[in-house]
């Protein structure tokens, strides 16, 4: 193993740590959090609060919040299975 081969390996390791390349994009992408069906009304909003997600714009498309409850825009019933498909 020569010096040039060792340098190439170190460069690959640095590139992975820096987050370049297609593999790093897949690693950085986190799964989206699913909103709760109902707000827990806590003073500090939790990470899955539908009110907070609506305000930030991270609520899945086709859903909104009415009276602190998650509802579908078309008036259908909200199920966990449907939420997992959308997110």
C-alpha cells in the first residue's frame, strides 16, 4: 500500500463525514413526523402537535386543524394508516 492509496482512502472518509455524495443525501433525510390526531394542549407544544405543524407548514397536504383536532380537508375520517401513506 503506497502513500497515494492511503491519501485516497482518507479523502473518501472525509467526504463521507462532510456529507457529500448521493449516500449522504439519503442519510441526512429524516423520516417525517406524523401529527397527532388531537392537540394535547400543553403549554410547550410537542414535536407532533397538529397546531404547531400547521403553523410551520409541515402538516401533510390535505389535512388541517379545527377545534384542536386534525381533520381532512375533504371531510373524511383521519386514520393512522392514511397519515402514514401521506407522510
